[in-house]
């Protein structure tokens, strides 16, 4: 029988290189057990097929997970032309097969440009979006009719990296780079690209490269984490970034210790300079206090404050 894990408080962010074939929650729970972290969450699911950056937040860092979920992201994707699937990726059932024309680079680039900028996108039917408190994929798997409303998204970059396989008469594959805002589905982009090309398409492989503010991430694989756990469990903590690393996604405001103490008590502050919006607040000593909302009139209202009582700076 395995010894019972003694979970403990751990605050910080782990930049996990999620492997293919596991869900984001499975990857989170595996890492949480290795680190013995009491509390954990992830910042935006990756499909089981996908690999790459999955920021995992532990302890007090879970309070900023929602903000990181809304950050811009970048992906490398492989599009398989000529096949449409019910999930818009390689894990689904093939619905239609169409002939592939003799495309040129110019034709492909022109289609990609039509899918760049501010778009209205229809998410995949098999997605984690919820309706009535239940994920859409659960309804789709039961055979229920699922209609998904289109929604606005931003695609900053959708570019061809390579079409060598296709142009050389090999496999009908396109290698693509995507940079996009929150809520954008790469599966939907590839599906819509296939429709513009007239042959249909689905995602054959997907890797997330970065999530703001982690644009040059040092990612840790599960193999690396398990190896460290076997060799020296204490060394795992060096893989965890401090909570402050995630706060780089917000404008920063530094307060005097007196003002910081008032904010910690839930009081609003007046006359605070800065651009209005959600901000990260720090004390004069550099300790992160939490997230707050700054009004156009300079009033700072606490939103999500960190509890350092059990783990002081």
C-alpha cells in the first residue's frame, strides 16, 4: 500500500509541459501529488491531444488563475487537409472526406489572412464550454443536438510555417503558427481554414508555446518532475515560480505600508495614481497584496487579496 500523501501549503506557479494523451486536470493532479500541494488549479484547459505550456497555480496563486486564463497565447498546429471530424481534431470521427486541390502558397496565405484580426468564431461542439452547468462535450457524447453560438475572438497571427509535405506530394499537412486572445479555439480556426480552401481540415497536432506573461517559459515535463521526486523531493520546489511571476500580467501599483495595511482590511483607498482597471498591488517591502480595481477617479478597491498569515514574507 502506498503511504498516504501529507499535503502542505504551497504558493506559486509551475509551468508544466503537458504531455499528450492526458487531460489538463489529470496533469494538474499528478503534479499536485508530487509537490504535495493542498490546493491547485490550471489556467485554461489543453485538449488531451495537445501538448505544451499549462501554467499550474498552487495555494494563493489560484486567486490569479482566472486572470491568466484571459491572457494571450501562442500555438504551433498541424492541420490535416481533406478530412472533417466531429471534434475538429484527430481524436474525432471522420464526417467527410474531400479531394485536395493543387494549392499554392499564395492561396494558403490568402485564406490565413481572412482568419486574422477580429473574428466571429463558432467554438467546437466538443468543447469544455458549459451550458446549464454541463460541458458541451458531455451533451455531444450523449448524442444530444448541440448548437454553439458564435462569439468574438482576436487572432493576432495565423501564419504558414511549412507546406512542404503537401507541396511535395506527401501527406496533406500544413504547419501553422497561431497567436490569439482569450477564448480562441485553434480547432475552429483550422476547421474554418479547411472550409476556405474547399477541402475541409482538422487539427492533427497542437502545441501551446506560451501564455502571457510567460512568453519564454522554462517548462517542466512530467518525466523531469518524477525524476526529481525520486532523486530529491525537496528539489521540486525550485521548479515552482513565486506568485509574483504571474502578477506581471497586471499593471503594478506600490503602496506605503500604511496604505497596504488599510487595503488588507478591505478598505478602499483614494487618490491613487494610475490607469484605471484591474491592477496588482504590492506593499513597500515588495510583498504582493493582491488584485484590486482602480477607478478613473483614483479609488482603489480590493478584489482578491492574498492571505500570507500562514506564510509571511
